[in-house]
């Protein structure tokens, strides 16, 4: 928001152990507050019966769902199973939003992106046509209109084998419906069990028939994103144990035994029991609904805590001197607004000298970043986290010039109803602040306050590390300058030479359109190229007469001495090749 903490930058970083202590405290807090348990998110196709599909009440069911629940118990890990459109399920695993696809055919193309488990069994593709059709094979239907579920192995096979008139739809059931309606001549289905189940469910057994094809036979099993080796190993171990103790066989028999396809014939019998069961089912439904609501609430909470934990860990991983200030602070705001949905704006600012600068803003004009603001013109909250109502009323407007007040109002400060504020500190002294704001009247939860507090502490650690690193770089550069002055004192011929070489090297770099970092390296390489002469005796460096061959060899060794000298510095070692080869001839 448009507000801030009074902050004075501590001119000294008192001790590096302090940084480590803060990091340790935050890690402990994250592990306790954000719940360390990891829920394995399993995804699949919402319409691929009898393997996986949604029940009439919307719950995941099918062979794969039963199997994954058993694997969950065997592993001792909580699984959350979500069924959705097949193409979306695949994307979720590839983007890391989900962990496992519970069932997928292994194809060469998919092996580029997924790692697969031990086989369940093999699957093959069949065609489905109308009962009165003359088409008896998919292989004879290349010129026909053919429907298929998109993003499936069957879809890939059709495209790979030159089928042109493909109608890709969201599910195999939709593909078969197109055949029933006469809009396509044939459908390609990835497994005969799926085709038969859909036909029976929709009373299409007298309308449709399957071809005798056995095409594109492939292994069928679970899949994880490529590189997720630890999860894959545990899944494989659990599956192997279920096969050994007979659980896999029982689940298989349940879904694919001889009674699987008797559903249609048993409909009339089931109706007799329907009235008797209705009362019992109603009571059971009430109880189950209550339990399911409890379970869903628990799973939602667990999933949200896991999401929150991963976001914090991801932000923690960005705490590095190499991360840009704006990049990190913008990530902080993005995470805050995702985890605190009741808020819709935010800002982070710091004190630089006696001025205030907004590093990152969300929901406000970027103009704020360039506003000329004194540090003492900004409101200063003091506690680790503070909830503030009507922030525009507590701004020190009397100390602000009129144009600055107008800028704040133009950017929307009057729209803010409630804010959550946390200080950014260097040691005990504030150096900036984090504000997360809401433009609507809302209750700020304790959880939201804790989130802002943790984000504020992480931002403080980042700033502390950044400032420490900048001080270290300044110290290194000053040390280099002292060494060069020492060299010039020893070698009267070197005075001003290193600086001239550095400036000329920079000009070459600019002409070659090198990057800012590369030009900086050229400058410091030019400054330090003769630093090895510190290892050459002064009597040789300043000898007025001609050097002997031995003396000349010692002088020539200064490039090697210089390269060895800077190689011991973490910051300067990248300059070693420049120093080592600065006397190399143009022709190499």
C-alpha cells in the first residue's frame, strides 16, 4: 500500500550467525505452522469407466481409484484423488500441480515427459461402429470420419498413422455418442472394456458393436513427472506388495470378473429392492454426507496447508545475493495475495538514505515507484504484524507536499478499508515494510496475519543477506584498489596504466554490445591484469638497464602469479583467465 515503516539502515551487519539464527527460526516456524505432511495428489480421467469415473454423486470410483486407495494404505501416505478432463489431468502432473496419473498407456512420446511404474496389464484399441455398419476394422477406416477422446494414446496413434478426418472430443462416451447420432462412421476407443461399459450404461448394446481389432497394444500403469524418482520407487514397492498379498487380484476381479457386464440384465431385479433400500439408503446418505463433508473439509485444509508450505519454501529458495531486489519482493506480493484472498492490493517499500522507495506494488499505479518521498513522511507501524483500518486517516498528510497527497489519492489510498502491515528489519532497526490491503470490509483472520508476519521475516532475511553481500563486494573492490595503488607505488612504470587499460577494455566491450556483467568483468580484469607484479622483486621492476634473460622470465611470470592470486577469491576468480592471458598475441 502507500504507507511504510520508519526505517534507518543499520550501517553494519553485526554478525553473520544472526542471519543463520533467523533462517533457522523461520524454518522451524514454517514446519510447525504450515503442517509438514505431504498429501499425494492423484489425478485421472473423469469419464474412463470402469477404470476411473465419477459416480452419480460426483465421487471418484473405478478400478484405478480402488487400487490407488489400497496403494495409499500400503505406503502409509494420504492420497487425494481428483478426476477431471483427461487433457487437464496430464497438464497438472507436468506443471507440478499434481503428483501421479493413476492410469496411462506407455508410449514413446509420453516417455519424454513421464516416468512410468511397473505394469498393471496391457491395453489395446478397438473400433466402435453402428450395428448396421460394414466397417469391420479401424485399419479400413482411414478415409472415414472417426471420433476419439483427445490427448489419449488412441488419438496419438490415429494422427501418427495418417487418419485425416479425426473428431477429437472430451471423452470416449462423447465419441460413441457421435457414432450413435450418425455424425461419424466409427469411434476409436483405447480399451474394449471401456467401450463395452459405455455401451451398456447407455443402452447402446443393440445400436453399436465393436470391431475385432487389437491395435496399438501397450502397457498400462501409473505415471509421474519425469525425475520424480523417489515417489515412483515407493509406488512401485506398494504395487508389488499388493500383487503379492492378493489385493490387486481382488480389485481386478471386482471390476473385470464375469459379473462385470451383468449390470444391464440386473436392472429389473435391482428395482425390486429399491423401495426396501430407499429408507435405509436415505439414513445412510445423511450419515455419509456428514462424514464426507468432514473429510472434504479436512482434505481441503490439508491441501491448502501443503500449498501454503510449498509457496513459502519456494520463496525461501529465492533468498540469494543473485536474486534481484524487485524480483524477490514481487514474488512476496504475489504469494501474499494468493494466500490471503480477502485482500486485493499490496506494496513493499524500503528506506534508502533519507528517502522512501516503493520496490514492488500490486493494485496500485507503477507511478508510486518513482515518487519523491521522504522517509519521515510515511506512517510507521511498530509491531511484527498490525491490522490497520482506514490507513489513509493515519497517514501524516500534514508533512506531505500537496502533490504527493494527490498522488496517493489518485493511486487509490482512499479505497483501502483494512490493511495488514509487517516491518522489514535489519537487526532491531526497521528498514522497510510490507503492506497487504483490502478495498472491501472483511475480517482479517489470525492465519492471514501470521502469513504476512512470516513473509515480512523472509523479506527481512533477504534484505539482510543482500546488504551484507553488497558490503562484501564494496570491501572487495576497495581492497582491489588498495592493491593497485600498492602496485603503482612499487612499479613507477605502472602508474595510471591499469586504469587506462580498464577504460579502454570497457569501450571495446560496449562496441561489441556485451552485457552489463561482461563489461564489468572487462573493467575489473583491466584493473587487475598486472596484479601479479606484486610477486616480482622491486629491483627487477624498476631496473633502469636491460633485463637479463632470467629477470625477463620473472617479469613474464606476473600473468601466472596474478591469475593464481585472484583464483583464491570467490568474487574475483572469474577474472583469472583475463589476467592469465593478457599478454597473449592477437593471433593466439
